[in-house]
C-alpha cells in the first residue's frame, strides 16, 4: 500500500462519526480529543492537518509526499506530528535540529529540511527528496570586522588597552557585563569610563569555592574580549554540503 492508501485506510477505521470534524480522523486514534491534529481527505488527495496547516500532503496517486511546517519546524510538537504522520505512511524519518557550520538548522534524514519539501521513492524503494538544498554556515563578515578594528583604533581603546590591563584589579570588574553592547562601548570614547571594568571582567575569572581568581595574560584577555565583541559580526551563506 502506498502512503495515500495507508492514510485513507486509517480514516476509514478511526474517523469521527459526528461533530465538527465528522469524516476526518485523529492523527493519534488513542487520543481522540487532540482534534487539532487530524487526517482529512482532499478533493485530489489526503492531508495531515495541524491547527490551520496541512503539514503533510499526499496526492491521490500516492507517489509523493509533501511536508510543510509553515515556519514551525523548530517547534518540537510540530516535528513530533510530522514524524507520527510519516510513521503512518511507513516512512521512517523525522525532522530534527542539527548544528552545522556554527549554525543550528533543521534536517530530515541526512538532508536539510525546508518547507515544501517533496519526497518520492527511488528505484530501491527508499523515500528521497526531489530537490536538495545545501546546509548553511555562519562566516565572519570581514567588512564589519575590518570597520570594528579601525573603530577601536579611532576611539583610542586599542592604544590604552595595555595600560588599562596592567592597572585592572578584580575589584574593577562589574557584577555583570552585557556582551551584546561591548563592541559599541569599545568603539565610542564616551564610554571610556567603563573600559577598565570590561577589561577586568575578561582578565579575571573567579575560581568557584575559593577567594581567588584565574588571571589571563595580556594576549589571552585581548583575544577573549575580541571574540566576544566580534561574536555577532557574521552572516549566513550556503555551503557546498547537501548530505550530512
């Protein structure tokens, strides 16, 4: 039986006999009150619907399966519904989150997932995408980091860093440092009064349970500070990897 026949058989055995969704059936027959996840017939196929979105569509021919999370692919409950729907079609796949290229992204099997993904059986009977899209990765925005490097020179921070580092003490470190604002603070001389505290926060690391601190060297402190300041200076590009 192909996926269309399997789901149609599912409806015939478990459909609602009355009520608003009469003729449709719950995705999970054992949890009939979960009527926001249903299998329903279309005029030219069959679909698994979650709330207001048909997350799985199968034409009457049963030769392909179309998956569409409508932007909710990162939702665990939506992914679980897709997995359950594919399971009913005897397709052993699921959408999951994978980290690749310093970026969290969605995958279906070994391929990158995208809304509107269409699966068809190959000659061996395995369900595979009709179109592959490459996984993405985050890369350093060289223009942005170049501008930042020049800006910390113009503000005077780079020239003052050795002196501020040498005079920084654990007491200079504030209770917390907002890492998202560091790059802006280091490039603007109006925030110079905060520079000693920022440097002290990355020069000294408290040792838990002891009244002492691990002290980073000048180069280590600078490297940590620059890594935090440049953390968001990246953009997303497509890689040349289509299968993990």
